[in-house]
């Protein structure tokens, strides 16, 4: 079951993508307020369409006025290097002496 959530303004978060997971919190703390019992985020579902001020979610409808948030899919948005090789060039434009103590990286399998 999908539900369309309408935001009062256009969705202007460039990080929001299809496949992200949408959550809501009913009693969100607004700037300058104190909330002694913050709510735990509740999963709405996967975002399947974004169109202007409408977000279509494969899941349930959040309460009116709830604070919406989203999380990225870690499988899709992997931040490690992908591929068989990489080339790196380090340049020091400073005139003072400098040393590199360590260079490291993480790799992910890009094909099986």
C-alpha cells in the first residue's frame, strides 16, 4: 500500500532519493523548546516517488503535523572505493617540509 505525503513547500533536499526510508516523529522538539520525552522515530516505508511537494511512500500514513525524516540505503549509497584499481596523486604546495605518515583506504567488491 502506498501513501502520498504532501509537504507544505516543495521538497528541496537534494539528498533525498528514491529508495530512501522515510520516518516520522510526532512530538518533535522545535528550536528553542525543551522536550523531556522525545519520541522514537517510526518507520513509514520506502520512498518510491518524489514530485514537487509530494512524496510517495510504500507504507503507512504519518500523523498530520509529524516531523518527517529519511535515512539512506547503505547498500546503494556505499562510500567505499569500487573497482579493480585506483590512482592517487598527493601534492604539497607548501614551501615547508612535510611528511606523510599514513595513507589508507577501504575497498568494496564491485563484481562477483
